[in-house]
C-alpha cells in the first residue's frame, strides 16, 4: 500500500527505513531520498514508523 502518493513511498519501504533512521517521518523520508510535498501522509507515516520501531524493539527483547 502506498503511504505517500506524492513520493510513491510504500508502507514496506517506510517500515524498512524506520529501522535505519531514528528521526520523525520527515527524517525517515529523507533516508529514502524524498521529502514531504503536501504533508497529508505525515501523521499516518509517523504512526507506522513508531509501530515498526516498537515491533523491532520487542523482537530484540524476545530473543
């Protein structure tokens, strides 16, 4: 599913980038070589980023 139509950022791409960037949605977009255009996606993107990071930290503690 596309999260950002303006930049054609898919949810899978965003989730992968969330694991390599510690910043907010805008910083995570930057790791993908993108920047927000209209900004309508930022709230949902931030939720996905936080969800992905939380899931990754749970995996670390489960091992």
